[in-house]
């Protein structure tokens, strides 16, 4: 017998909000994430000694010469300070993928049987992260399809602008062993935040076939993956 899991309160609220919209999502700026900075402090003696003064005098010329030589260091390219990697993305350059910065489609596929492919394309200007797995809700469904743990990737699926990510959905058992079979006519795709079961922002409502999509208690979903074939291999 399948154990049903209720939708987390935060995600249920996000899905319910989206259900009242037209499918384009509601823009949610959210709270600004505090930036952590480290401040280094140093202390020194305020009474110079004769030895220290002599040392400073002897090294002044050497330091000046070294400064003149290093000023023409050809390895120090303009706009690319030494010690940093070109193109390295700072945390501020990445956001969560959700209904405001992506387009989402949900398409049943002929093979494997009883499967559907969810495709998310980054339409924003920043890299976005697809964290964990999509939270699916057909119509007014009050239970959350569980993820296929074997599909969990080693790293978060990150999409550059224009790139797509995928999730595969097992809709029903091929041998008919699933319970409570019914046809869904509206699908809401919820996005999780940085922590499991938290809201990642506005959901999306992709268009389903005119006849709806049949599903039963076998309904499960993969984690977000970068490869379409991988998403449909479970």
C-alpha cells in the first residue's frame, strides 16, 4: 500500500497562489540575502626602535625598485586581477529557477510507457538553479508525489540563460497495480528553495493535452536533471 505524503505548508500556499493566477506566475522579489564580510584587524607597536628604523631605511630602496619592476607585469591583465578566475560566478549572479524566469512545458511521451517529460527553459538574464525536484499538483490534489531517489544528481542542476533542465514523471503503473486512477486537467509545477520543502518562488502551470493526463497512486517524479534521456530513464 502506498503511503501518501501531504504537501508542505509553504509549498501548498505557493501552489494555491499560482492556481489563482493566469499561469504566468506572480513576481516575488523576496527578502535580500545578507552578505557576509570579514574584517581583518591588526595591531602594532607605536614606539619604533632603532633597529626597526635602520631596517626600514635599508629596505626602502629595494621596495621602490621592486614596485617599478612589478608595475609592468604582463601577466596582470586589465580587468582581471591576479588570483581570480575569469568567468567565476559570484553568488549574486545565480538565482532560483521558478515561474518568473523560465518557461515550463509538460508533455506525455510514447516511450517509456505512462511517462511525461517536464522541461524548464531559463528565459532570464542570470544563471538559475533547479533545486531538488519539482512539486507536482494535478487539479486540487492534496498529496505530493514522491521523488525517485535513484535519480538524485551529484550536484544542483544549474541553467545558463537559454539552457533547459528536465524531470521525468511516472504517471501510472504499467501493470495496473496503482490505486485511485483519475485524469488530471491542470498541472501546477512548484519549485523548491535552497532547503528541502521550502518555496523557491512562483510556480508554473504548463498546458496539458486537451484530454488531460491519466495518473494513479504510482505517480512519482525524478530530480531535476540536465539530460532529457536521463530524466526518462526511471
